[in-house]
């Protein structure tokens, strides 16, 4: 609202009119067709708490006004969705569309879609729809890439931050926490081929404690480091085989027990998934074979 025309009063009603210089609020109007302000007024201007309602779409502006201007307000749709937000007189959040791409060899989010000849320096490769602050995604929003990638969730300073869902063109899907654009925190990733990981992530990789189910039905429960099995873990095969013990770089390394469906057990030290210093026990608990420094005795 750029100009207010009314006499002084404490509380009352104002009607919104369009003018050549923007909008004007006056004391007379038709609430059936015109936006109407109800609230505190000083010298003919909204000043204090008030609500501006739009009858034709049921949108509203609710909050604090100062000398005729929005100060701490929220623009909301009928369903409660926030369209815009003002804090201390400044527009901090709006709902809109941004295009992600290259402009003069610089990648970023832009208000206008690239309409010229595409090149390595000038082209769009994604579209953002949602909350915007200072010209970049902030808050809730959806990003759709030209390569089929899609993200729905929280944003901060133009990057994925908080809870979100990422879907790739091949059907792979991640639901969980993000930080600075990467999977970070607790999350679950599933693939169309049946592979699934649930657990901790750091900078885009499974890292910490997690559970991975393979395409063939195998299951690993334990520690991860940069996407590979590390530290203590248990792997169970679909045919009944089972390994419980230490892992390093994705392979059994260190002390562990490998149990076969027939009851036989390899107990001892493994190195790069091979027997190193261990014994093979039959189902009765008797030693059938030994390995010392990788050599069968």
C-alpha cells in the first residue's frame, strides 16, 4: 500500500482502490467486491494490528502495520499457504518461480526464463517453485531438473537444508535430512531394483550406523564410512549364510564369525574377505581346518 487517504480514528474499516500510483485505502467501498482492511488505524492509515481480506479469492494479509505500510505481516491463501511475508517492513518471503541455469557463464537462480539460443554459458537446466527470500530459494519449495531430478522440501540460502525428498530419473528416491545440498543426517534411499539403505548420512554418503538391503535379499546391519561397510557389522544372505564381525572398506577385515547353513563356522581373523588367522569348526564344534597368515594348515 503506497498511499492512504482518511481522517484520524482508532479502529475501523478501509477499502482498497487501485490508482495510477499504486493502491489507495478509503473509508467507503463495497466489501463484496473490494479488498477490505479491518483493524487499528491512525490518521487514516493502518497502524497496529489489522487484516486485509480479498473477497474474490479469499486471500488475506494478517499482522502488524506501521504508518500505512506492512510491517510484520503474512499474505496467505484460503488454505493457509503463505504467499508473502514482511518483517520490519521488508519483504523477506514470497512465493514464486525461479529458473536455475547459466547466465554469462555464471550458474544461479534467475527470475526470467532463458529465451535465447542455448549454449554452455547461457541455458536453463531446472525450475524452482516455492518460497523465495532475497531472490533465492528459502523455505519450502520444489525443484525440477531437466534431467528428471526432483526435490521437494526445505531450502536455506538456495540449497537443500532440512527435511526433503529427492527423486532421480532412474527411479532412485531419498527421503530424509539434507545439509547444504547433500544428504546429511537420517534418511532412507530406495532403488527400483530393490536396494534400500536406512540410516545415517554425511555429505551425501552413508556414514555411521545403517541398514542396507541388497537386490538379492541380503541384509547388512552395522557401521558405514563414505558409503562402504566399516567397523562392526552383520551381513545375512538370503540362503542363510551369515557374517558377524569387523569390516573395512566394504569387506570383512578383522575378527569375525562366518556361519554356513550346514552349521559350519569360520571363526577368527579375516583379511580382505579371505581367511587369515582362523579355524573352521564343524556343527559339532570340532576344528576341521586352520589358516595361519592366509595359508591353509
